C-alpha cells in the first residue's frame, strides 16, 4: 500500500492518519503484554518502572507448591483429560458429518458447535444446576465434562474443515484392497488429517487451560485451576508473582501460536499439493 | 449416478431379487446410518450436558417449590384464599402448626428465605415466630400469632405467602425486567429498590456498543493495513494480532490491572511525561473496563475483516479512481461493500462476546460497571437464588439470540449490495 506519485494533499493526510491509527492500535495490542514481562524479573515489589534491580524471587514464589504448583497440576490434569476426550469425540463426529448426509445434518452440526454461541456464564449456570443435581459439583470429573463441552466445537470445526479437502477415493481404495473401516481410518484417513486433528487438540487444550468462568461455578477448593487462582489473586492481593505466572503463560501462548501456525501451514500445503 | 427408475439391471439383481436402484438406496441408507452413528456419541453428550441444562434454566426460572415443600397445607390454603381481606382462623392455625413442625426439624429457613424475596424482613419475622412458637398453647391462633408479631395481622404479609405458594411462579421472569405481579393478579412496575435489572441490561448493551464502536474505529484501519501492505510486514503485523489473541484472557486482564493501577505504569508515564499533574483513576471505573475489553476483543474484529480484505484486489480501487471516483466515493462504493461480510461477522462476534463478559468487568470495573453476567454469578453462587439467576440468564440468552437474525441480514444485505 504505497501512495501513488500523483497523490493529492488530502490523500497524504489520510495516508498518514491511517498509519498513525494503526500504529496506536498495534502498540495498544502488544504493549501491555510486552510491558508486564520485565516487571516479573523485578527485585522490588512495586508493579511499575523503573525496576529496582533484577531478581528471580517472584519465580521462586511461583514454584512453591502452594498455591501455584497445585493450581498448575489441577489445570494440567483437567486440560489433558479434556483434550483427549474432546479430540476423540470431536474427530469422530466430524468424520461422520463429512462422510455422508443424513436427515437433519445442518441442525446437528449447529447443535454441536452451539456452546460457542452461548455466553459462557449461561453455560456455567446450566452446568452448575445440572451438576448440583447429579453430584458432580466440586469434582475433577465435573470440571472435565464442562470443559469438553466448551472445547469440542473447536475440534469439530477444525477437523471438519480439514476433511472438506479430503479425497475419499483413498478410503475407497483402502477398502477395496481389503482394509476394514477401522483400519482404513487409522492407516489412511487419520495420518492425512492429522494436522487438523492436532490443531483441534491444541484449541481444546487452550480452551480448557484458559477457562475460568465455568471453573468458578462448578469447581471447589480441591480443583483450583491456574486461571481461577489468577482470578482470586488479582481480586484479593496483587503481587509480582502474578506477573511472573502471567509471563510464563505468555511464553506458553507464544509456543502454542508457533505450533498452530506450523500445523495450519502444513495442512494448507497438503491441500494445495492435492489440488495441483 | 442413480439409474432412471424404470430401468432395472437384471444381471446384477441379487438373490433377493432387489433392483440395483433399491440396493443402491439401501447402501446409501446404510452409509447415512453409519455416519450418524459416528456423530451420535457427541450428539448425545451435548444434548445431555449442554442443551438439557440450558433448557432446564427455563424450568428453574418458574420453579417455586420451597414454601410448598416446607409448609404444604399453608400453601394450599393461601392458594384458595382470595387475598381481599385477612384470612380466617383456619389459616392461622395451619401456619402455627407448620412453623412449629418446620422449626422443630430445621427446614423452616428455606421457606423463610423464599418469603424474604417478597418482603425483606420476612425471613427474620418467620424465624422469630419459630423461636417463640412454644408460647402458643391453643386457639384462638389468630390472636396468639398476631400477639407474637403484629405483622401477622398485616395483609401484605399474607399476600406475600400467597405469592410464594408455588409450585410455579412468574415472579423471577417478571423481576428480571423490573415488573411484578400484584396480589390481585395485575402486572405492574416493581418497587424502586428492585428495579435494577433493566439498568443492568441497558448498561450491558451500552458497554458492548461502545466496545464494538472502538473496535471498529481501530480495527478496520488495522485490518486494512495488514491486508494491503507488503507480504513481510503483513506477516509481522498479523503475528502482533495473533499473539494477544492466543494469550489467556486472564493474563491480559492481569496486565491491564498492573498497568492501570494508581501507581501503575500508565500513570507513572503520564506523570513523567507531564501529561497529567496527578495520578488518574483508570481502574475500577468504566474507562478501565473499555480499555481492557477493547484490547481483548479487538482481534475478533481484525481477523475476520482481514480474511475478507485479503481477497479484494488492489486494482479495483485503482479502476474506480481511473473512472473518476474520488477516494472517499471509491472507498464507500467499491471497497466498503465488499468488506461487509467480514465486518458483520467480526461485529457480531465482538458484540455477542462482550454481552457475556464477566471476568474483566469483575476485576477492572467498579460496582457500577458490572454487567448481566455479574448478576447471574452473584445470584447463583453467592445468594443461591436459582430462580433469579435463571431468569436473568434467559434475559441474556434472548438478547444474544435476537442478534443472530441481524447478523444474517447483514451478511445477506452485503451480498445483495455486491450483486445488486
């Protein structure tokens, strides 16, 4: 987007206005994330600049068993379980949804991804009442079930999208060579759609790891997750160990972003290769 | 590929004598069934754990069993009472008997709590009556009960009992829109101390509206720049949008809490740069909520917009200019219409997500910046008022549902604009 040589004065003004707005916008987006990171290495306990010196003391607080490591452990248990269940159920459903038509398919698809469209607090309320009646409030299982509900639409969407470009003749070929449907799925389909499945799994993992509203409703003291602990910490006493944990999570999202970009790039490359 | 219906292929007809067409149809049915069976586990899961519980909110918003559970006969008697003047001795006798029993087995608190929703102070009145109920030895109960607490002689308290008799009530749904049912069955405005819910609804919409407006104002130029600039810069800029997008909502809220504090980075900078003489209050007010919410939701607007803008050839604007269109006219008639589907999708995403915001206002907003979600959480987890929590959840859900047709219209309108 360069200015034409014959640009009028008005166009010049507009051009630089646009650039200015964009600069402010990008600074606004990335600034807070960049600014808090150094504070976590501060030797002092004030959350501002200039930093009195460098230290890792707040990271020492983070690796204490309580509260952060306990919360991290809970978060990982819940997120890993959620990812496994959501990826399995979601991939299966996406496979069924693309394999053949059946009556009411658009409706079923809409229903499966509807947890995305309902405000989280409403889902949390419904789950809370439901769990209260069946005795799943304040249990790990309950929290995992709740997170699967929230995570599974991402798996369905990503895997369905990957399957749209899938060449079903490969499955027919496998079956004509005597492969049973299950073997054909695991040996032919799954390896080909793996980037999509993994991307879905990453989405599911992040959804669970980042979720706090449902956790506030249905979990108890024994299921405190990382976001819940962050929420409590931010509300009750704000200290730099929160910034330290935030920094760790930012690094983690950077890594995940890289993984997803890589997966999407690979799956796009595969699709374009097939189209050639 | 199915053959015309009047042709049957004798050669391939199987031993069952079915035509090829019938066999094909059967095979397709089988395939449909297999496909459905693969979807079935997740469908069942979502129905039981998601759709069911959401629908049950409708039930909980009208369910009103508390009083009838604890004091069933009282509930029956007041349900038949017309409410015009104080009930007779029988009603008083039943109340005394049932409060005595309920106080004995400690179930009275649930009923007292329910009555307190009607008139505040009713809870303590019932509890006190329960404590002193031993003093009532025999009839006449009416005088005895009024002797314990003269409010038992006040008809408004009896009308409150009648309103709580259950088993179903419209009070929560009406209260969610600041209405109440009077004792004679008419519907009117609730007393001022309870007409807070429409305020919350309006505030929720206004906050969402302003967040959306800011997102468009900043996000549209950003998406435009990403879509039209050179490939390399575009990648970097896109990463700058994606990183916050992937960062935990709570981490970003935490960053803003740290930045916006009275002794935080933003205030220190303003003082240092001489832009302000004293620390500004940026947190626990509306400013902070807007800043943090726009920051969190901005990528949801930029990404769909960018996806659409990427596919608009730059040559179109040049063509428009060469045909004599001024830049503004070219933008309005050539560029903007083509971005409407992306803009619509982004707007609806941002608006719907912000309608349901809870965490950010709870941590960065003050008491007057809380939205509907906050009320739902308060009623559900703090006061245990399931009816009210459900009614407000339905109000919020309806608000969100009402926006989907708008979104559809927007996208369709955009398509019509393009081809019309």
